[in-house]
C-alpha cells in the first residue's frame, strides 16, 4: 500500500508523493484504483494462509478473534478494515500522517475499532511493542530506501508461531513493460512516478534479506490481471506481482 519503514529506510520523496494523494484512498476510480482491483485476490490469499497457519474455522463469522494483526504501510486502510471484520485486532501504521488521518476517519464511519498510528516499524520495536500474530507489508517494500533493513525490522515484530505476508513487484522486463510503462504512461492506472522499476525486488533478493535469520520463506505466489475480465487472480506467473510468506523457523 504505502510507506511505513524505520527512519533509516524511509524514502521522504515517496512519503510526500503518497501523502499528496491521500484523499483518494477510498475512491475506487481514483489514484488507488489498481489497489481496489487487487484487493479481492490479496484478501483471499491472506485469509487462506491465516486459516492454515492458525488452524481456524473457515466457516466462522470472525475466525481470527483473539489474534493481533499489524499492517505496515497501511495507507488508507484498504486491508485493515476487512481484516477487522474477520476478527483480528488490527493495528495499522504508516509513515504519512495524512494517510493515517484518512484511514481513521473512514474506519470511524464504519464504526470499526482500528488502532491507527503515524509511526514506523523501528519505532514500534524501540517502544517495546508486543509481537503480532500476523504482519502484513503489502506493496510497500519497493518504496523504501533500504528494503533489507525494512524487512528484517518487520519480521522482528512477528510473534512465535506467527505469519508475515509480503506483496511486491518483481524486477523483470515484463514488470517494466506492464507495471511501469503501461500502468503509468499508457493506461494511466497510477500517477506517473508511483514506481521506480529499479527498486522492484526479485524473490531471490527478498529471500536474501532474511538469509541467516531464523525464518522460513515460501513463494513466490504470483498474481496476474486479466484485462478482458477486468480482475486479478492468483497465477503461476510471478514475473510482475507476487506475494511471499514468512514464518519463524521451528525450534
């Protein structure tokens, strides 16, 4: 979504860019329309992985009651709100106070209790924040200045037995053509400058950020857009959008 990282990882230019369009978060036809289209497949993946990891009842109305979730780079709350409805106790953090203000106001309209904070992963760690069962960092890591430091800080917020899900963009010629040139300059799905292709991250690089750490990384799990159907779905193709899961190593 948008940025939240520790002070050594924040890219001020990206924070400013997303802050400038914060008012558009909940407009499905506005600057964040691509995320609105992507949300159903992201939500289904998160729900499915969490059901497996935490052995919860899929038929329950709020299957994740009693579990704590952290959405790092929560933006306007597009994931925080449905996760709250699924029973999680949700904390959403973002480096942009304007994003947090928009997220809080929208949650209040729906009478949803979400703990939104304009803060960073590093500040949560420094403040002794209790660990979270599920940590999300979705479409964020490609916007930070130091993705390795960012990812390791996020992972340190994960509780034993927990689950972290990362979504990002692969650095391939296909992603350059589709996620950068087509999306920003041809189709105008996103404002020009939203992404820097050079900062896209390959699955191997993402794994490497946690090399030597006590975590197990699975994936990539690809996502692809069908222009004829106008919707996203899971895909074996991870050359553009993909997700990965991270869990603490069994001891």
